[in-house]
C-alpha cells in the first residue's frame, strides 16, 4: 500500500503547481500621508532604482585639461572612468597603458594616491615623512604637477609606474603610465614631453 | 496488479525515463539561456521553468512545444520516488544511496515550493518616512480608495489582470462599476494641450487624462526596467457614467481624487502593495565610500521596527549580507536613490528557504556514507590474508 501511495503523493504535489490566483481584495488602512508631488520626471522613470551593482563612480566634471599625445601612442576609447586612454605597444608585443582620470576633491591627498599606485605594483606604503623624497614637482602651463616614478612587481617581470597628479579647480587629475619597466623606461622621455603639453581648458572635456 | 498499473509503474520506475528527462532538462536550460537575451531572467524563469509547458504563439494561439520545468521536474520527482520504492531496497549497504536520493527529492520539492511560494517585494523609504507596506517589483493594481473618513482609508485593490481583461468589474464595496476601456501593458505618457486646435482626442473625460495622453510602448524585459501600464477607466453608477480617468502605474503619475455620492474617492494605478501588521521607519541611510574616493564601500539602512501591539519597537541595522529577518520575511539592502536619501529594501518571503540546505546536507552525507562503505569494503578486501611463510 505504502508503495502505491508514494508516487501518488508525488503526483498530488505536482498538482500544486496550479498558479496562485490573484483576486480583488479590500482592506482598511490608516490614513496615508499624501506624498509631495514627485519631482521632475527622471530619465529612468521605470527603472527600479539604482542597485549596488551598477553604482556609478562619480568622476570630476567642470574645467578640464587638454593634451597632445605622441603619435606612436594608440588612443583607446575613453570610458565612464577615464577621460583619456592610450596604449603603447613594444615590438615584442608588450603593452603599457596610459590612463587619464579625474575625480572630485583631492581623492585622499598625495600620500594616499602615491600609496595606492605603490600598492598596485606590490610596493609597501610610504610614511608621511618619506613622501617628499618620493615625489617631484613641476610647473607646466600654470598647472602644478606632482610626479611619481616607482618600480616594483616581481623581480623577473618588474613593473614601473610614472605618473602625475594635478589639482584642477575642485578636482584632481591623474596621468598614469604603467607597464613593464623596460617599456615604460623607454617611454619616459616621451611621457615627460607629453606632460609639457597639458594645459587647462575652459570647456568640459 | 493489473497490466495497466504495472505498465504505469514500469514507465515511472524506468531508468530510461530518467535519462530522457535529464536530456530534456539540458535542452530546456540551453534554450532558456539563449532566450534570456530577449526576455530577461524573470520572464525566462516564468516561460521555461515555472510552467508545465513552454508555449509558442502561432498568431494568437499559444501552442505547447516543449515540456516546461514543472513538468520535467515533476516527472523526475515521481521517477525518483518510484525508483526508490520499487528498485532500491533499504539495506545498510545502500543507505548512502537512499540518503542521496532523499536529498535530491527534497531539492526538487524545495525548488517547486520556492517557485510557488516565494514572493519578492521592494520597500522604498525616504529618510524619516514610515511605511507599513512593500511594493511588488512586477505586478500592478488598480486601487480605488474611499478617503472620506479622516482616520482611515478603505481600499479596493484590483489586480492588473482584471484591468487587462477589459470586463466591467462590480465590487460590493464600490457604489459604482469599474469599466476598463483601454489598457496598455506598457505606455509612455505625454502632455496634451486641450486648448490647441488639433490636440489628440482622449478617451478621458476628467482628471489628469485631459492634460496627458498615454501611448502604448513595447513590453520591456530588461532587468533594470519595469513596464508602466496605463489604462482609461470608466466608473459608472446606476444613473450612468461618472467619468473616464487616465491612470498609469508610472510612479510620477499621482492618484486622482473625486467626489461621488457625497463621499471622497481616489483612483490610482500603482505597484501592487503588500501590507504588514508592523511598520518600518528609515532613520538613516548611509553610503560609505573609501576614504577620499567615490568608490562605494558599504550601504546600510538604520531602521526603526515598530509593531502596533508594542511587542517590537527597536532599531535595526540592515546592510549587505546582514538582512533583517522578521515575521517570515527577509529584508535585504538592495539599492538606493534620490541622492542617498532613499533606501530600497528587497523584501522576500520564501517559507521553504531551508529545504535546499537540508537537501544538500543529506546528499553530502549520503555520498560520504556510500563511498565510506565502499572504501571500508575495499580496504578489507586488499588486506592480505595471513599466509604461511614457506
């Protein structure tokens, strides 16, 4: 008997799959405070709100910078995060990446930013007192640049980052050339020349 | 046992059936995965998995073209139970297989119950706002509310499918009939200037519908968008039509008030609501960032939970991976909007949420037992029998 009942019970369970039927309902609720009229139409009227997965990172707007890159750097499409982006490819096929980003505020200050770059090539963070020794300063076209040159990464494949941090209005711009140490070393002169072409523009880039 | 019953039993006990069902499952999952590009995950789940058959529309006629998830899963369940009962004898040697199969059966049942019982709602709260209801992500309702009494509102909530059907609705609590005239499953709203000569004709005779029109839009299946249905609703009393209103589930479209028979009413198309016997107040939403950057670190909502019977009046902190579990519901931090002043909590009811855990534990245990038994037997066999040394 038990043997026959079990499969039948399974079939009965399958019968449960009939849909939950929605019905007209009536109920009494405490008076609702009438909400203020919603603000002006949002562009994403039917989007159910921002989710944490697609949180946009605010990049800086406002006055921007212009520059001219050496001809042998290949421009890549700028993205939501990047104001500019270039690839530099060696004959061996190795590539270095130049990124131009901008964020509101001072993004934590020079020490935090230099240490962030150091962390990216497995270098230990610097203390406050060590910062001045690790950075250089440069004035270009009325802009004040803090430059950094660091080499780290695995001994067999050393990585090098040379970069410039530029405060512009209420934002901070970052020009960062990173890649295999040999390739970045070869491009050092080109990068220095490139930095000299950076100027403030009144228009938003 | 008659021949028919035996054939029936043999069909369900058969291992061939298992293989065919598993092959069908593979095809179903493959097709559903491809179709996700067109339909999005929710619609795909409904069409392929939470259905007995996958339907294809030939013109206006839906034709079943392939067994759906419920049918394949149901047959697998019966097949598994039948095989268990008729093929495997409960012995110590087979106890691992038994446990594994019971785990698998539980897993199938758990998925079925989740499909049937799970409900997902969203709770949007502005800072300082108190709410005792959450709103559906996908379903909408036409709410006709009597607001005459200064203390409470009487609500008649009509699910969207009744509006879609277009048939007149008579409800005992309403002194008028509700006649859906036109229904668009997704619509765009546009301003309409009635004073302009040549302004588009509107079926609306009162309310916002005189200044706005709805035009149908194709249905959207994108995960981050929802359809905003709109409808022209006529209310008709015994003496004739009272008026035709344009209503839309677009959150920007406000409820419209009117007077009838000396009472005040409100009509609105809105996200379907689920009321709770307690309320939540958002005290503070925090969106923490890594120092000096705009990169998100944590999202949290400090909530006051209050039940009118006074049993609960406490503060809770909801943040990622730390939901509030209360009264059979789980409140997850799901999003935010309005410049970090509004939190969006996902409210999930899934009474069978423990079943998959139990099922997996049983299957793991079953496999350990079964392999353990084999291992012990194997070691016992390998152990050399004591032999006399020559």
